[in-house]
C-alpha cells in the first residue's frame, strides 16, 4: 500500500473512531439523563401514593398499584426485605421505570412508561451515525487531496534522486520555501547533496583532465627519447612501458572529454560489416565475426572477407563509424585481456545488435551490478589493464545513442551487447515544402 492510501486509510479510521466515540458518549449521557429523570419521577409519585394510602387506605388516582403483576422480580425481593427501590426493566408492555416500597404486607409500586424516551434515544443514535458518515464523507476527500499533494512531492523527490543516481547531476527538486515543512527540508537536503556531489565530481574530472593534459607534453618527449635508444632488450622494455603510459594518458583525456559532454557524434548510414572488420583488424587480435541469418542460425560469415556483410553495399546502420570502431575494439581487447579465446563478434538478425563474447570466467558481479568503473578491472592480477576500456566503450555508446549491456553466458563467458539506434525516418519528397515561385525580374 502506498503512502497516499495509508494516509487516507488513517484519516478515515480516525474520523470513524472519533464519530463512534462521540456517539457512544452522547448515547450513554442521554440514556442516563432519561433514566435519572424517570427514576426521580417514579420516586416522587411513589411517595405521594404512600402518603395517600396511609390516610385513606387506597391508591385510587395516585398512579400507584398494589401488588402489580409486572413488577420486576429483583425489586419485589428488595421490597420483601422491607426496603424501597427503583429498577428499569423491559417487559411485555415496553420499557419502564419501576419504584416500589412495602405497604401493610403488600407491595406499593409505580410504573413510569419510557417507550417514548427510548425511541428518542434510538433516533438520536441514528442521527449520530448519519452525522458521522457525513463528516467522514467531507473529511475523507480533504485527506485524499492532502495525501496526494504530499505523495506527489515525495514522488518528485524520489524521481529527482533517481535521476541524480543515473548521472544527471543537474537535476534539482527546487522546493518552495515553506517553514516547518519536513518534505521541503528533505527536498532541500537532496538538492544540497546533489550540488555537493556535482561539485566534487567536477573537481575530480577537472583534476583528471589537467593531469592527463600536463603529462601529454613530457610524455611526447619521453616517446621520442625512447625511440632514439639503441636496440636491445632494455630499450624494448622502455618503449613498451612508454607505449602503455601513452595509451593511458590518451584514455584519460578521452574519458575527461566524455565526462565533460564535449564529444558529439557524426551520425550517418554506414555498412556495419566493414566497420566491424576494421575494428577487429585494428586490435591485432583474433576474433570470429558471426552474423545472424534469416533463419537466425548464427552461422559464421566467410572468413576471407568476401561475404555480403563485408561489402560496402551490405546492411547499413545509423551510427558514427569511428566511435563504433572504438567501442568494438575496446570490447575485443577486453575479451582477450580478461577472458579466454575464442572471442566472437556476432551481429543479430535485426542488423543493429552486436555482441562480443569470450569463453572465460565472465564479468565479475560488481561490474554487472554497478557497471564499469575506471581503474577497477575486477581481476586479482594487477597490471592487466586499468579498467578504462569498458568505461570508454560505455561513454562512446551514449554519444552515438546506443546502449551497452554486460552479462554472462549460461555456459560461461562474458557477453557485451551493443544495441545501435534505428535510422531516423527520412521525409518523403511529397512531404517537403514546395520552393517559392520566382518573382519577376526587374531591370
């Protein structure tokens, strides 16, 4: 049950409870008052009848009766002990208040009919119930409106928090200033947290970009110096380490541009097969390109690069070929670095879904849950990558409007699934506006 309906149920329960409590109190107060008045009247009548009986020996015209057959048994036993008293009882003739006392070995009693009083109390109870229902009918819609406003503000705060968690650091709730409003305080706290988080992340991004940029110039000199070293094992090791460091700096610069939103895609229709061939060839690593057939068999394409998928006239996708090449290359390199061969690049039947799979142990649970994180490879060995390749692949996929998902195959191995966007519909020639007619030429 949502908070809104919990509040509505609480308001309805509180209103009904208050109406019931008031009804019970009014009922008992009215009944006690009627019984008290009837008891006093019966006693007064009994006293007058007793005085008349003592003077005349009769009860005619006094309203009293000797040895009345309908006298309650409890009151009769009380009089038999020599006492007088009153009792409310409901008999065949209806509810009545009885008063009795001993009189020369007999029972002198007075009966005050209370049928009208009890009917009035019943009518009062009915009116109280109706008033409670009307009150509930008036208060409940107000409670619904109040709960809806509170629920709407809380849903807005939750939606904004989810946007911030998804990476939209500019999202804010911007609550109106309301003193002594707990929801406004929570909303303001979320905005303050988002602003502080955004500032911290921006500081980290600026620091990463500044470090990478400052390292680039001395690194170029280091690359040049390494190339001038005489051939040898030590020189080869130095060149290899310099190349790794140069790649790291370039990747940091690329990530800083992605974080800053400075990358823009150059989208156009391009054949998918040649782009994948170029991406695989650029890695210098082995990978089998497989394409889904019309029957969805997924048989491997021709290895010599002469199949229909490898030609420029093959199926096309709407993407940025340079960035798509970068994404697929990073996925293939990651599959070789952290998985096991064979590495397969598969194009689904729809022609827009590309999967890269290895046959290793699969992606770690932390990556599947939180996504790629820079400088975290999820492997025990150190020095096998910096965790930047998948981060760059995800960032470049967002730039071209694609989605990149990570999972593990049931029979083992990591699977990265890239879904490219559909090509936008082009307007028909009939839908294009007609050019204006040329005006007259004046000499």
